[in-house]
C-alpha cells in the first residue's frame, strides 16, 4: 500500500532497477549501467546530455541535447523500447512555423518534454538576441511547430506543469543574464494560450546550504501527488575549482504552486561517480525528466552528467516525499505566494 498518491498515467513497462545493498544517504540510487548514453552517440554529435524523455504509446520517446562536433547544440529526437537503450535520429528536429515553413533556431539546448492534454510541448533555451526560452508543440512527433517566445531575454531552465492549473498553463523559469549566470531564483508564470504570459510569481530563492547557494533552476516537469507538486530541480554551488551542480527536491502547493510547502535542505543527488565528476564540464548532475508510475510508486530520473553523458537514477515516491519532509527547511520567500 502506497503512503501517498501519484496522479499520473500508468506505465506498462517502467524502467527500473532495485536499490543496491548498503548505505544510501538519500532516497535515490543510480542505475548500475550508467551512463545510458555515451560520447559520440551519432555522426556529427560529440555529446548528448541534459535531455528529456517520456512514455509514448507502448514505448518511450525523447528530445536530446546534441552537442555537435562544431560545438553548436541542437535538439534531436530519440526512441526507446525500454527507456534505457536509445536510438537517436541522425538529423536535427525539423522545426517549422505556424505556416509550415522551416523555422530552425540558431541553437537550442537543455530541452524539456511535457504533455498537456493531447499535445506534447518541447521547451528549451535558445538565442533570441540573448539567452531566452524557445517552445514548440507536436501531436505526432512528425511535425514540430515553434511557438512565440514566451519571454524576452534573459531566461532559461523553463518547464511546463503537466496540466493546467486554475484554467491556465503554468511555467517555471529562471531569469538570468546574458552569460553563464552567477545567480538565479525560480519563478512561475501563467498563460491562457501559451502566447500571453503574466501573473508572474517568485517560487524559490537560491538556498542557504552550500550545494544551492549560488543559483537554482527548474528541472524535470513537476509530478502531481496527494502532497502537492513533487519537483526535482538543480542547485549550484561555487567552489575553488568551479561550479558544482546537484539535484534537489521540493513540494509545491497543488493549487498555488508559487508556494513551497517543503524544501529539502540537502541534495538528493550530487556528483560522485566518474561520469558525473569527469567530462566536458566536470561535477554536474542536471535533472531534465522523470518517468513515474502511480501503481508501483516508482520514479526514474534522467539527468545530464558532466555535460557529456545521460545518467539514470531511481527512487520510490513515498521515500522521496518523506525524505524531503524530514529534511525540510523553508523561508518566508519560499512559503509566501511570491507577489510583491
């Protein structure tokens, strides 16, 4: 019997591996065969990381950040029968505009993939005279129609909630600057139509703990539960040897998600394995997606590792929620509605 309820479609063949024996400091554990996507995965692409996946039909589909050999990132489509072994298409996703004409971004990276009602939305960071949020929609993963940019620069790390709240689409984002932002809080915005955005709210500030003291940003799409929206995000610290990216967890109010109910004061996953500590950008674990099943209470987290690989971690919802609650530390900036 599950302690909490997950509101999500059932998954017929959930990617999963039981926890290894021995001490676990957090409720997550890594897939023993990580990384699930290695370097040089397809012709012309040196590295795939920071990518998002989800169930599709009786299999899985994903949008992948492919860092080309010339250093320019684009988004590629991939398919899998088990959520672990992936076939990545060799050509970039062919985005078009509302009239069906080619409309490719100059670059695109760190995509998220979220289904709202009957439509799949891809959200990423791109150039819009500065770092900004790009969006596209598809119903069949054959035609990908780009939407208007939701915000002016500078912004990134955007992710939609998987359903409308109070009749509106809801988006998490992290306002930034034009560079590798040395600061950042998570904000929330609403839209009736994915064109006009407003009701902007502050959600969470960077934390007081070392692992998220520099900046934070949205990660995987929030998971609806009986306790609120379970949210995995990334937290960044600055060290004498550069930035360190870790995965944190929080629970947001189900009807007013700008209110943080619980926020874990310790990381859920931090760089510890060779593929997380050593790579193009060392010491990075960066969550972009989950696959989760309400019957078994299982959650699989897909994360970028060292800007070089894709890793997979597992956990059970009850244990994760209990851990976040038991280690929760919130401030007024967290629990307030986020309006000034």
